[in-house]
């Protein structure tokens, strides 16, 4: 977790704490969200990236607690019932993934920069509960390029690929619902465009946020 800004250090009083927007990256399957997030992590380790809970099995090389928190259906049910997930979705009709609420709240409360990498259904839920979130749609340069990336990944069977392409078509149609669209033509540029959002969408300093000025003051 990135260290909170604004805490009292030995040298003196705290800097005003800047409240950062929650940035949510979504987009069609195989558009390259994971690659863009990996590049963002490399270039900007100060950005905290949420680790989702999932009921799907780990793929080779995936680590519990790093890539995902791998849980069974019963534990996922428990998290949903306890209200511990900010959002969750059933993906490709095969498993469920969701965002643990607590860590996101903690990072934002500490003035940290928090990023969720989730699907379109999840992004809609975040919009409903956190209207101040910045929703980013990662778009492929073209539909043909998206198909090429999906086939090139080679991790799915033909039936799974057909299902994912069908899902991707529906997901592409959701682009207008988002605040920002970033075209993933070049990974480094897409990561740079993403990180720029934290400075482009300042919410307020904590002092301003706590002030709640009367409207008549304006
Ligand atoms: P994968 O199984 O390949 O890691 O991810 C499949 C899809 O699940 C991706 O579109 C990814 O963004 C989405 N996803 C991963 N974690 C979450 C989550 O916590 N919530 C939601 N709604 N989608 C997620």
C-alpha cells in the first residue's frame, strides 16, 4: 500500500491531505487492461492497485494475494452477504470476481491513488455507489485488433473464445457511459494517459472537502 500523504511527520505539521478520485479502468475482454496496469505499476509504484477476490482457479504463475485472492463459492457468498465487496460480477458465466471494499476505503482516506481494474458491469456498480469515481474505458484501436489479441492470447478454448467475443461486443457498446476513453494502441502511452487522470481530476484538499461552504458564499 502506498504510504499516506499528509500524516504528521517528525519535522512538523501535516501537509493538507489531497483527496484523490477513485480511478476505475474497464474495457472489453482482451483489450489489454492487465498489460496497461502492469506498465502503470512499473512506472508509478505509488499507485495502489486493488486485488480482487475471485472464485476462478488460479492460472499458472498467478499468486494468491498478489494477482487475486482465490476463494471458494461459500467464502464469496459470505463476502457479498457481509457487504464487504464494493462491487462484484459474474464473468463469462463461469465464476465471480469482486473488489474488497475495505482496502479501497483505507487508501482513499489516506490520500492515496487507488485504481480498480474490473469489468464493465463492475464499473457501473462503482458509479452507483461512488459517483465521484473516474470511469475509464480502455478501447482497442479496432474490432479486428481486439479479435487478434483475443486469439493471440491462446489461453481459452474455441467455445470460451466465442463467448468472450460476444461479451466484448456488448462491452464495447458501453463506452459512452464512461468519463474518459483511452485507446490502447501503445501500452506505454495508455499507461501515461491513465496516470495523468489523477492530476487532471483533483477533487479537493481535505480541508476544502471538510469545509462544506454555504452555497450563498459563492
Ligand atoms: P481474468 O479472469 O482474465 O483475470 O479477468 C477477466 C475479467 O474479469 C476482466 O475483464 C477483469 O477486468 C475482470 N475482473 C477482475 N477482477 C474483477 C473484479 O473484482 N470485479 C469485476 N467486476 N471484474 C473483475
